[in-house]
C-alpha cells in the first residue's frame, strides 16, 4: 500500500524520476503506469531484488522507460555515480526508507527483508541527503514514512528542502495518523504546510474511502 501511494503522489510533468530503495519497483511502476513519470531510475542495493525489479519492468512493458541501478544509497558518492546515479538531475525523487531504528521492533526472518525495514536513525539523514543531491534545482523529493517518525524526517528535510508539505494518513475518520507523506522542493524558501488528515477507510468495514479506492484501482493519482 505504501509503495502504491508513493508512486501515485508524483505530480504530473515529471520527466525523470528516481526511486531510492526501490525494492521490486512498485512505486516507480505506479508512477510510470499513471503517466506521472516519463522515465525512472530505480536504486536497489540487494542484487536479487534488483533483478526482480528489472524483470517486473520488462513484464509490465516499461523496459524502455525504466532502469535499475544496483547500488547502496549509503555507498560513497563515487560508487553511486559509477552505478549510474546522477547528481542534480531528477525532477522528482521518491523514497520509502526503512523505518525502524536498528535494534528496535521485530526483525523480519529473511535478511533482505530485515535490512529493508531496519536501519539506524543516522541513516535516514543519508537517504534524504542522497535525495537532495540527486534532485535538480527546483526538483522535489517525496517520502512516505510512519507518523511517529515525523520529527526525525522533518529535521533532515528542513536542512535541504523548502516548501515542505506534510499529508497525514489515518486508518479511519477521527483516528490518529499512522503514515505521513512529506514533499519538499529543492532550493525553495516557502514555509511548511500541514494538510488535513485523510482517512484511508470509511468509519466501518474494510473498503477504502473513494479517493483511495480509485488510487488502488489505478484510476486516479493522489491529489495533494
């Protein structure tokens, strides 16, 4: 669900998209399928997962619009460039970073899944620094993250982006937000905007609210 929302959060007019920690490529392919991105580079450090992302791009008809870069976001800048990650080049950078501090929570049994969900808090700054270095001037970065991590995320976002927009997402009307989408513009000095919380579901039942049902069915992008 997070990956679909992340891909649907990309605004129209994005010619070059970068997906950091792309996994199997879901978020980038959502943006491509919705016509929100012309071309996408997908960064994934796990070689088996990167190969699966390549297969997914090909199987879904995006082989000529997507490229998978097998490199660690936390590698040295020279190694990232050698792998094909470009500096100051992308219209939009998206990311769904690992969201548990190392040593907290319950690690996933598979090593690759555990690494995708757990990282030290300092690594979050590395992710956002990489996003800022990859985005072009006036380009944007969009991150989906657990709501309890908002303080840490804003602390690193505000060092590198302006015009920050925060969209809280709650399971149901009247409930606390559990996810946040944060978007920032590189080089902007505009102030932060906190949008109203949007519920994913109605008051009862398991169905999604109409706005999100349309997104998950591929009929609409996220308007924010």
